[in-house]
C-alpha cells in the first residue's frame, strides 16, 4: 500500500492555513472529493443559526 502526501509549494503561512483547513475538514478517509466537500459545506450552511 502506497502512502501519498500532498506537498504544498513554498507559500506564505496565512495562505496555506485555509488550504490545510479545507483538506482536514473535507477529506473523506485518505482522499479529497470536491463534490463531497460541497455537500458538507451545504450541510454546515443549513445548520448555521441566522444572526440578528
């Protein structure tokens, strides 16, 4: 079984943090699926309490 690592190029830390957050929040097991990420985003959006 091969292990693959995503290696980000040298990018300022404040730019890589959202990328890292996106991958950790929306990865399913060992892979990242944009369609699954979109689905999870919609679920989180529905659960948000409206601010007044």
